[in-house]
């Protein structure tokens, strides 16, 4: 289960989401694909569940590629302190 850190604020935008780190003021803008993953994380989903959601929302994305991409995003967010494993 992945959880957004308390300092992370997720906001929907017209084209995706913005994830704000309240402690540093840094933010990450995502497109619709990233938004799907972040919504899954915000709901307490796992990396595999986020990858499955990505596959369901994008025709042509296979599970192996989705899992690799979601894992990479998760690792970036974890290093930044924005998600908790």
C-alpha cells in the first residue's frame, strides 16, 4: 500500500494533477497518466494496483511497461518524501 505523505497536497488540474510539497514549496505537475497513478496512490493503492489502473485507462499500455513506469514514479516520490510505502 502506498500512502501520500501528510505534507503532500494533490490537486486536480485541467490536464492532470499538481502535487505540492508543503515543506519545501516544490511541486510536480503530471499529465493524465501521472494523475491516474497519483489518484491510485492517494486512495491507498499499491504499485501493482496503480499499474493496473494505468492499463485500464490507456489502451495499448501493457502491464510490464505500466509497472516499470509506476515503480519509477513511486521511487522518485519516495526519495522526495512525498509517499510512504
